[in-house]
C-alpha cells in the first residue's frame, strides 16, 4: 500500500500544514509504510493528485483548497481513497456560520451571532473569517471603530460576527467516532491567536482539563454530537468557550493539526494512544468510507 502525504497548499495555513505533513510522513515511515510527501503549491494543486501514484492520499491540509471539500471532491472523481471526512461534510464544517446553526439546532450553546454590523447591540464582539482556521484574522472589537477596521481588513473574505464571551478556552477531540477528552488552553497573553498557537512558551495546555465534571462531559458529548451529525470521518477537534460553567461551541476542525505538539495528539494520550497510533487510526478510517 502506497501512501502520499499531501501538505502545504495555498491557504493562510500553509506553513502549519507543512509541519503537520512532515510529522505524519515521519510517523508513516517509522511504522514501515511505503509513504512519500507531496508539497502542494499554486502550480501543482490539481496535477499532483492526478500524476502521482498512491493507494491512499493522507490529507495534511488546513484551510481553503484542502479542508473545505474541494480536494476531497477531486479525489472522489479520481476514485482515490483519502483520509478524513468526505467532500460534503468537509464543506459544511469549514463554514463556521453554517456549523453553528447546526449546533444550535442540536441544542448546543453558541455565542450570539450577528448577520451584519448594524445588528450589533453590545461590545466587545469578535470578527473573524468564517472559512479559515488557526485564528488567522481574529479581531476583538471594543467599539464600532474597531468593527470598521476589522471589516476593512477582512473585506476580501467572508466573516462571522459574534459576541465575545470571556472565559476558558477548551478543545475536545474525536477519533474514529470515539471522544478522546477535553483540553484546557491557557494563553499567557489572554488571547489564543496565531502567535499564541505557534510560538513556543506562549501557551500552556492542561489535559485532562481541570473543570467541573458536568462541563467536561458537556464538551465531550457536544464534540461527538457535532462529529456524528455532520457525518465526519477520521479525526475532528471541536473548540469551545467555558463561561460560568456553560460550554459554548465555536467551531469544528475536520483536519486538525498533527505535529508532535498539536492538540489532537495531546488529547489522544488521554486514551493511551501514541502519535503513531493516531496516524494508524486515521489511515484505517480511510478504508471505511
């Protein structure tokens, strides 16, 4: 079985994807798989999937043109097996606005969301791209002037506007249908943005999260509920805010980071899974589609 690890891509999360892909490729080789890496760029974004030989595409892509269903749809047309969720669930999960509406319909708490700036009735509020991750383009606005600046900066992207809930950041993982546990994110600067995520020493992680048993179970249950309702496959990671012991859903990641220090592998250790175990399970789920 030959496995091609596709990484890089053209989204704002390209560098993170390269790190994920490298870690996954090293794991596959370490475990004895016949595997090689493919660095996706503007020039080979489509042709790489057609011209390379592989039995399974291990998708280590984050953001647009990788996590949003387009690559998955291409692989479906080519009749190729691939890791992670299928095209339609990937497209839905990538859109934070649609996903939050689904969560709300399931009875999961979500922050109040505004359709446009005219609806804003209190501050602070959060403005961020609705179809990107890794906290790129995240703005916390204290007044309408901040809102105007954020919208101008993100004018070329679809955005989501929601109330800012001050609380504890949590994330919960699901692997092959199994809820892994809950992790608490403790950024030293108070905001879990791109710099906090990817700069060593900027953030501490507590897992299992030391929160109430009710909040812990709530986050675990809701992560699995979202995973199942959206018909996700392989691994997913849902992000939450805990405020006054209430758990608010923010978003779900269908292709979470997979470096040795990423959050999903940390959560997997709560079930005694090694990094290699996680990679192997993700490969296994590609056969179940």
